[in-house]
C-alpha cells in the first residue's frame, strides 16, 4: 500500500520538514496500513518534545490529509507523552 502513495507522502512531508528541522527534528514514514492509517516516526528533538502531539495533528496530519485525502489517520509510533 505504501509504495502506491510514497511519492505523494514524501512531497507532503517535504513541505513541512523545514519547520521540523528548524527545531532539530524530522519525520520518517514507517508504514501505511490497508485501512489507510499512516504511521510516522518523529526523530531528533521531535521524538521527545512536549508539543510533538500538537505538531503531529496540526501540522503533519493536516499536510498529509490535504495532499492525500484517502489517508484516514496519521499516528506517531514513538511519541513520548510529556
């Protein structure tokens, strides 16, 4: 499933990566499930930032869903709850 959408996902992520990188973080794709849930890994400072949940919902998920409406949900696999 991921291969079909990989370029679109990476393009959407590239639009927000500069903001993540400015704070010492980044994001990488882990998997796209059959039910269109995209799992991402937040890396660098994003993995332990108290604002990472908000960043994921307000920034990353919004950018992904705007580019690929078929994706129903975006989840981070490694976010530590602060």
